[in-house]
């Protein structure tokens, strides 16, 4: 809403917009806490915007900056805060992620900027909706359910909360929180607090039973609370026979609204329309983006036209591939879970890699990174690491990221294929314990993975051309199968230990004489001379390929 005038106005002079004090009350202290507030807390708030700390902010009087990429320290911090203030911004929303924020708070006090510290686990796209909802004057006279912007579930939650006199939460059928009211002085219990912070209802046998009851009922139901001073009522949100979610009211037991059931029934009907609108709009936008990114990644003959439509003109581009671990976790979950992974990564990219575009296919999120020079590679790796750490925290599971080789637009599929190979090898390394899933090594490329990935690529090429598995390996495997022996295991361990029989025996947990006896039989049984270095190399490659495909 950049069209609003510049300057500071008392809230009473502009009833259509809230003040900093109003927003501080509406945002909800469980999610956004006020840590610095200027003496003049009646400055008008006009809206919120994502803030790119690497670029000059656009002029926006009354804006709240969602500072995703803002460093909490450094020589330039004071200047960046002043730059925002000069552009008309009145507040900054930030996260500490465990780091001290004293320097930022000092800069805010010096410049007269309000500071809202956000809870680390809450996604930035959710914070954007919360701040937008806080800016809307929900208690405005005459406001009804028909005044709500299509798809704005936070606005809906606040409007219903104002009518019912309690706190509202909207959940999907999987108990994921879609929106909740942020009005001041709302009742809250541990279930609501945990649900908001996690964006998911805490799992328990009783909670599952409550949701099944609500989804099966045709009207509002009372649901037991742990606190006798509070009362919880819920109703299913339906479109025809399909359950789209549920709407929950928490109110003080001694202030029960006799019209609560009627309000919830009306709100559930309206919520169904908003959820369908939001779902349709989101899928439409996602489909449009995928329609543009798809040929760039998978159709070389259409890649240049797709790049033009996406505004990509760089001579060199790199593709990154990201996925959760375990590798099959996303495939086993709902489409919504996959879209949440995509949303989490795309939101972070908007700040950390603003020139990138994102796509989604088969549970893998692809990031197309223009201007992939040698000097930009380290920056991109660092940004990807921050994105992965953020996603890991929000999704409560490891996320792995693979960087493909740089390539021109017409050969971008090569970068994608390379990124997929790196991601596959990265998964193997995590599964086999060579890389910790929670470490910084989960962002990788060809170089960082070393020789193992190159060996796998060589083995794949030799297998495709018919040179593998190879005659030596086949003869040994056939003999072991027929005679129930372990020559393959022994030879592979021996070669892997650099020809050291003692170390091979330790690896196999057998006596060294057993290893030496088996090795002495190799040439007689298979015609393989283990003293010849070229034969050893060929045999090791054949056996390695069999163990690592």
C-alpha cells in the first residue's frame, strides 16, 4: 500500500489505519514480541513488506520491514536501519536464531524505529500474513464476514474472534494451523500456544479423537479443555461432503457467548469459500510458475524462450536440487507437505537469492541460480546453507541441498542432472553415516563430495556401455553362489585396505590366516593375478561398482 501519504499521524486522525501501538497489541506476543518501541507509538502503520538487506529499500511510508536477511551485527547495521527509517519505515520484524541482538536494538533506539522480535520457528510467509492481519482494523465499526478479502484466513479469524468474543484457530484436516486470530487480550491455553508456535496441533490420542469427532459432526461441538476456566467449541468446515478443515473457538467459561454456535456455523460456511479460493489461487500460481520453470529444467529446446519469460539473461546458470531426508519422507506425505517444503524454500529465496526462481517436481525443489560465476559460487553455497538451516528448523527434519555445475541456458538440463546426481550421493553419504544430517555438510557439489561421486559416474558410464559388472567380478560372484564361499567379500576388503591382509581381517572380523588362505587361492580359481597393479585396479573397480550402484 505505498500510496499512503508520508509522515506521522495520530491514530485518531486516520481511523482506516492502525498505529504502532495497535499493531503491537494485535500481532500476538506468542509470535511477535515488542522489544523496542519509540516514544511516539501513534505512528501510522500502512503495511508490511519483505526487506532485502542487499538492496536499497523502496520508499514506503508507514511500512513494517520483514527483515529475513538482516544481520544482527556489523559496521553497516546502523546505516541499514537509518536507511529504512529514511524510506518511511516505522518498524522491523526480525529473528535472532540464537544470536545477540543488542546492536540492532541500539540502532533502533537511535533512529526511533520499533522492533518486533519474531519467534524463530514461525515461517516468514506466516509472519507476513500475521503482520498484514495486524494492520487490518478488525474492530472497525460495522465489519462483517462479507468484508473479508478473498482467501485472507487471518482476517477471517480476527473477524470471527471479534464477533464471538474469544480466540479463533483454523486448521486443515491434518491438524496443520492455517490461521488464527491475533486480537489483544484473547484467552490462551497450552494447546493453542503450542499449536501457534509449531503451526500444528500437538499430537496426542485425545487430540486425534477430538478432531475425528468434529469432522464427523454436522454442527458445533464442545471439546474438553484442561483449564476449567476456559471453554472450547469447534465445527467442521465443509464443501459438500468433503471436510476442508475445522474452526475452533476458545473463550472464557464465565463469558460464554450464547450466539457462539450460530457464529461458528456462519463462519464455517464462509471459511469454506476462503479455503477453496486460497487453495485454487495458490495452486494456480504454483502451476504457472512450474509451467515456466519446467521447460527451463527439462526441455532444452524450449529453455531459451522460458528463460526470456522468466527474465533470466545470464550466460551461466546453476541449478540446485533440495529435498528432505529420509529421501522417501516427502513421497509418503500429502501434497500439502510437499508444497510446504516448496513454500519454505521459495520464501527464503526471495530474500537470500532474489534473482533465483524455484520449481517443484517429484518432491524435489529446484532453484535456478543465474549469474553463476566462480566468484558467486561461495555466496550461493552460503545462502543455500542458510535456506537449508531455516527449512530444517521449520519442517523439523533434515533438508539436503545439491549444487549442479554451471551451464549456459540451452544446456541447463546438464546442470539439473548433475545436481540430482550430487543429491543422490549426498543422501547415500547421510544414510551411510559419512555426513551428519544436521551438519553444514548437507550443502554439497561435485568438488565437496570428492572422488566417490566421480567414481559412481564412471561406473555408471561403464555399466551403460557394457563394461561392467565385468568378467572378473562375475566369475567370483558365480563361484561364491555355487560353493557358498566369501571370496568377493574377502578380495574387496583386501583391496580396500590397500593390500593389507591384517587390516582386511579386522574389517571382516576373521583371523588373518583365513584371509591369507583365501587370497592364495584367487589365481588358481579365477586366473586373477593380485600382484599385478592394473589387474588390482580393474578388479577393485568392478567390485566397487557392484557394492555402490
